C-alpha cells in the first residue's frame, strides 16, 4: 500500500465510499465524475501505479480486474446491451489517480472514438 494513495486509503477503510463489489483481490465503487449511467472503478487491492508497471510477477491482476468487471456488469444488467472497460495509463491518457484501475462504463450507447 501507498500511504498517500487515495485508492489505498479506500482499500484500508481510511476513506469511505460506497463499495459495490469486493473479493479477496479487488474492490469496485462508483466513479465520482460518472460519464455513463453505470461508471464504476474496479481497483486491485495491491498498489501498482500504472498499467505499464505490470510484469510477469503481477500479470494476474488484470485478469482479476476483468473477471470482477464482468461479474459487476451482470449485477448491473448491462451484459446484453454492452459495456466498455478502460484503462488509462499516464497523465496524457487521463490517469488522475496513480493506482491502476479499470473503468466500467455502460447503461447507454457509448460513442467511438472516445475522448
């Protein structure tokens, strides 16, 4: 854990938020600036700053995030209509919190290209 990371503080309970999903490896909560009716952040309980910091030792983190996102999509009933999973890596990509996180967006038609 990183003592200055807002997501690590959520994981440890120092900061409160509405957790919508949790297992041994990840937790998910509502984005504070939602871009769709369903906009959740799925984060690993392990602190990794950027998706580019993944390596052979921690590569399973991505699988855990995606599997959790798929389960959450079922819970929110957006599997049939569709949803988007997004990782932002670095400031230019829009990463504001440097703890990897997966955006789960759905509940409306999403345009392409994004951003």
